């Protein structure tokens, strides 16, 4: 666990990976001795760090002693530093633990503790607290390892110096710095600028399309308003032409008027009869006769 890292990463390495190693025959758990390097079988206690183990690659690391389960000699099993020359790699298959590269000896529980033997019964089968094979824990750990680069590349890592970190087993300071550099050397500026340019081009294209749409809609409305004003008038004219026959206009010929007699006196009333005779309505008698 890296000290000084964000709390979520501490929980990820400390809580989700630790598990008990329980023997299927005796129901006792593998415990690293805090005094010497011996490996004991004790009653299972989930609260004890010395019974907490985790897979780091092919090594089984004890959280209480920060040491690895290792093999010395022919059949002696104990804990030792993970960077030591002791054999610390294990193969796990069908709940059986054997030194990696060998298939003739397995980790077996006995009254004195644990040792290597060719027995494959319940004494050689190891489970976690939920009675699942410890091999399943290794498979789950392999899946979790995919998220370790994300933890290394977190922006919060820069807030802490490498001097304040407790390195994981099997990793020295130089390897940690190489990992940090490896996952941080990619410059995302090019990608960011590309996305920004694409967003700007999309915005401009959207404005152009919006302007074209507005202009076309406006022209369409003007054309419809013009057609709408002429259509009713034209329809009315066509209807009148269909219902009322058009008559040819001929100006009325002026009536021939009889010329007024030249001997007509002012104030005299004359009458023109049907036969064309014009007579005076009143006959004036001479003043002498009166």
C-alpha cells in the first residue's frame, strides 16, 4: 500500500485483496509468526494482519510481516523478504499450492505447521474464509491489476513524493519511478486541441445552416403572402366570367334631334307630335284683337 496516496486507492489495495488461507482438513488458517519466519496454523482470526495474505503476481504476501511465503531447502516453508533469493513463486490449481515450476510437491498442513509433500488430499487444499479456493483470489487479483496503471496515472499522485511511499513487495524505487514516467509521458495536448477545433468547426457549420434555414423560410413566407393576395381576386374574376356572358360594349348612337324652328320665339312652348308636326302649345292673339 502506498502511503500518502488517495484514500480510495488505499482501500483498494488493503481491503479488497487481503484474504485468509484456511486448510480444508483442519479448518485452521495460515499465520506468519511475528517473532521469527515460521509459518503456523492457528484458529482463523480475520482481525489479525498476520493471517492476511494477498497475491502479488505469483507471490503470497503476508500483510503483517510484509514478507512472502517462500521455500527453503527440500520441504521447509517459511516467510522471507520478497526480494530475497528464496523461492517465493507459487502455482495455484484446484485449491492446491505448489512451488512454481514443479508439480511433485504441494503445500500440506500437519500437526507442526506446514511443509511440502506429494499428498493431494484435504490436507493440501487451501481455501479462504468463504470456503472458496485461494486460486479464485489469484484470478480476481489478476483482474484488479488492470486498474493499477489508472492509480499510477491519477493526478493526485503528484501531490505526494516518492519518499513518503512504502513500495509494494518486489518493487524498488527505480521501478516505481519508471512506471510513473511510463504512464505519464503521453502528452494529451494534441488530442485536446483536435477536439476543440472539431467543436468550433461544428459550431460554425451549425450557425451557417441555421442562417440558410431562416432566409429560406422568410422567402417562402413572402412568396406565400403574395400568392395569397392575388389568388382570391383572380378566382373571383374567373367566376364572374363563367357565370355572366361578356357583352360587347357599343356606345349609344346619338338620336337625331329635330332642329328647333328658326321662327320660334323665346318663351314659346312647342310640341312635336308623332307624325313629326311641330305646333305651338299656346296660340298668342295679337294685342290689337284683345
